[in-house]
């Protein structure tokens, strides 16, 4: 499994791609290749750091590493051009490309012609949602080597779910405009005055890791949150985020952009929280009936959804139970078995 060059692969700086790759690697005993990690990678993974000092680029260094290892299958995450290079340069290996973002916005895949050519050259292209697969298919005539494999979550590794949930409305994610944190703040500002005994909290920073900078946008959001009575705790390690979800009554994923999948929403459902998420991108496919879907960029509608679930204990409990049932479909053993079948079916 080959990570993007800027992807952190350690507990204190792993993003969504790293978390997914680690789960699948553990489930299938796969090796992982990626950039050197300052304090070491996850200790439970067979990890090969790729040193790419100037003028040697990451792609060439990755090619040399792959040729040395001679794997039967190379799974390239989020790097279409490198996947095509490896398919040509290492013909003894079968190359799979995993796409975690909109292919029409990625270099090397923006045009239908480029996507068609990539499909023909690679042994398999995997999208993490049907939404992304539809974006890939747009304008194509043949898509035989295109498949969907949803991101996994290892339910057995989650913290115990609280029997008595804290009356907290939780936002977890990067503090950037497209994650909808401004809409969360505006909605909570409307809802909290009518919810005595409830609180709201934001966990996250501009990026993953303890060194996440305090950008002007982050500072503005913190000021607006303080005015609305919302607590901001900044970046927290993933284990602490999951522990917070296991306690909170409500988790809100108010994304403004078309989320390719929405791992935070899956974690919220699996943690037993009642979920409210935006009806956009891959989120409706992931959430199904396991959460309450609202239009993006609409704080008024979001506030009404928060009030509905916060004020109705029965509705909140039913939504949380439905979320748990939905999350079980994405348990790592189930997704890993599907990946194994895709590997075995490679031409």
C-alpha cells in the first residue's frame, strides 16, 4: 500500500487516508510505503519509509522501493499519475489505484479522456463511494475496471459507548470553510438558548497534528464560537476524539463541500451518537437512515434539526440506534473481505 507523500502515518498526525490504510493493512497483513515519519510510523505496521532527497522526487524513490520489494499487488492511494508510471515500469506487479477525492479535481484525471486512459492501463481503480465512482464515470464509455470499496472502521477498537450520554452537541473536523464549522456555530447560537443543560464543543484545528497553526480563519471561528457559548478545544489525538464521540449525545457533520465519503460521520454513528449531517456528496450514501440529513450551508435548518433531536429523547435514541446498525456495514472485517475479493479478481 503506497501512501501520498504528505500523508502522516503515526497516531499524532494521521488523517483519514492514513487511518483507512492502517485498518486495511492490519486486516490483510499488507506492507505500507510512505514518507519518512519524524518520530516513527505506527509500530504495528510493516512500514517502509521512502527517502526522497532533492533532486530525487518521491515518485522515483517510490519506484525504486517497489522494484526492490517486488510485490504482487501495488495499491496506490490518491496518486493517479504515479500509479500509471508503476503500471508501466513494474509489469510483474498488478497496480490498483484508490481514490479518496473527486477524480475530476485531480491532476491526471480531470478530463474524461485521461480517466478512460487510466482505467485501461491500471488493473483496477477503486473509489471510496458510489458518489466518487459516478464522478469518475462521467463522460466515459467503458468502466469495467472501476469499483467501489467503502472506507472501513474497526468497531472492536472503539471506546466503550456511554450508557448515559452527555448532553453535548459536538463538531469534529478541520477548522476550514468547507467543513461547515461556521454553520455549526451559527446553528448552535440559535439552538442553545432553547436547550438548558446542553453544551456545544468544537474539536479540531486547521490541520491534523499538534502543530496545527492558528490561521486567521481559525481565530475568527474561535471568536464566533466564544460569543455563542461554544467550547473550542483545538486539535486532539484521534483516540480522544473517539472518546468524545462515545460520550456526546449529538454529533454534527455540517460539510459545505461534497464529502467524498465522510469518515467522521461513520465514527459518530459507530460511537452511538445521534448524527446530523449535510445532504451532499457521499454523505447520504454513507449515512442512509442512520442520521438526520439537512441541506448544506443552511444554519436555520441545521438549528431546527439540533433542536428536534435534543428536545426529543425518543427520536434521539432511535436515530442513534439506527446509526449503529448502519455503521456495522462498514466494519473493517467486512470491507477487508471485499478488498480481498477485488485482489483475487485482478486480471
